[in-house]
C-alpha cells in the first residue's frame, strides 16, 4: 500500500473508478463467518492445480465454507460475462472459495486426487466434507491467469457426499487411454463444453494417452485449451475467402478491444496497451506490449502478452470461422484504470467475444480503417496510438506482401 492510498481511503485519488483495497476489505468482512472452523461441508464447483514447486504441486478443492444451491456461479466465466457481473460481484464470489489443498507429484495417484478428479469431471458442483489442518485465515489470491480465490489451508481429509454428474462425453474421453489430449479437447469442444470446463478436465489429468496422463497446473491448462481450440478453427479459416476491411469494438470490465480484420491471408497480432493508472502502469504515459504470428503460426510461446494472447485469439478465430472468412487480424487491447483487480485471462476471452459480437464497421481501405483506429483511441482514451501502429509487424507485412493477383 502506498502513501497515496493511505490518504485516499477509497476516494479515487489515483484516477481509477474502483478501489481494489476497499473491495478486498469488504470481501473479508462478508466471508469472515465461514472461516471459523477447520471442518465443514461445502459445495465444490471446481478443483485447482497450482504450478509452484512443479513437478510437486498443490491440488486444491475450491469450495465456499457451506453447502450452497447456486455453486455453479462461483466458477462460470461465460455466465459472468453474459450477465455483466462487475468487479465487486466477482471479488465477493471468488473470495468466498476456500482452497483446501494437498501436495502431490504430477504423476502420482491418491484418494484425495481421485476426489479432485470427480469434482473436475462433474457437470454440476459436488457436495464435499472437508477436514483442514487448521482454521483458514482470510487471504485473497490474485493472478493475471486465473480467477481470484479466497483463503487456503492444508487438506487432511475429504469425502464426496453427493453423486457427481459426469456427462457421457466426459466418461468417453476419460476411459479412452489411446486418445491424445488434443483430440479429447477438440471432441469436448465440438460437444459444446466450454473452455473453463475443458480446462478442469485437462488440469486434473483425466484425458490423453495413458502414458502421458499427469496433473497440469491450471494456468497452463487454460492457455493450452485456448491454443488447441483456436488452432483447430484457424486451420479451417485458411481455406475461406478473404474478408472485407472490418473493425469490431467492445469491452468488459475496463478491457476495451478494437479488432481490425484486413483482407489478407491469416496472420494475427495483439497489442496490450496499458492506459495511465491501469494495473502495472502507474505512470502518466501509455505503455504497451505486443506479440505476432504469421500464416504458419508461432514457433515459441507469446512471452510478452502471455496467456492474454491466446485468450484473445480464440474469440477472433471463432468469429472468422462462423463468418467463413479469412483475414489478417490486428487486435488492440486498451486496459484502463477500471480494471483495478486482475481477474484472470477469462476476462480477455469474454471481452473479445463481446467485441466480435458487435456490428462491425466496414471500410473501403486500410488507410481509412487505421485512421478510424487513431481517432477512436484519441476520443475514447485521450492518447495518440500512431507510434504503436507504426511498430506493428502485421501492418508492415501487409504493406510489403505481394498478392498472387498482382501477377495477372
């Protein structure tokens, strides 16, 4: 906490519309009653696999400290976006989840891991009896990859007290030990299981060839799921006709996306621009990072934009696939001070989907669309992005690339 925060006390001196410190304090007050005992019966919507200490990782069963009827809402990014949940709602929900965890090697098996797997495979939250090694103390865990969580404590014992509702397609991929993990992910995606659910299946080690099955940290399984599903769509996109000059714009939770499609062969570039007073940018200047992939794809992980790169790409690929169009896509993410608490890359995925669901503006040329982008950024955020656009690899490639039609 900085001196400015002490003076401010939630009155917005930093320029943000929302105070993260105030939200955490309010969440602590609301969940305090649930933190009075080490033994409880709760309703778990999801497991969680950590990455620290890999290959020995912490596996957690996330659950509020009591049985609840609407436990699905505690782990439902698509529902949150559809119903426009705001940061205070999400902080309150997620801070109530106690992470009852145990440590295990990624290739080992145990009774508690089997419980975690059943929770992960179930289409509905599962009632569980939990015995912890101590009364948990309030703590809110924030991460740029995963949704927030509340307190954690060591798990001594757990028991499922309701029947897990495991869908037939999930039983199929869990039982097929000759099916590769990628094939299982795509199979479940085509059966309309969302990325959040597939991530759980992948993270608890219930899919893939028998010799390869192991626990996968949740943050890694999120990106792997986004990557596999998007690549499958991109392979189809490469066979479609090229799009027109189209610009899509939309936002969610202070994350604004301007997505421009150019009538070219598939390529993709993401700029993450942090506005002044946004998280990780306390300065008065705009700060940005970028990653790019050509037609043939990337050969390495997108280190600059990290998980956000893959989370944004999946929504773009979905839309182009549904339109049956191919394009070079330049995505600009503007992160404002409204996004005061990191909530995970699901925010990126759903913000892009909101943008791609908007009615696009069509332009007659690349120059007109880029001029629109500069004017929009200036009007909406008060900043000049011309230097950012000049650094774009994708725009440079479009300017230099010769088209086959030019030879006729």
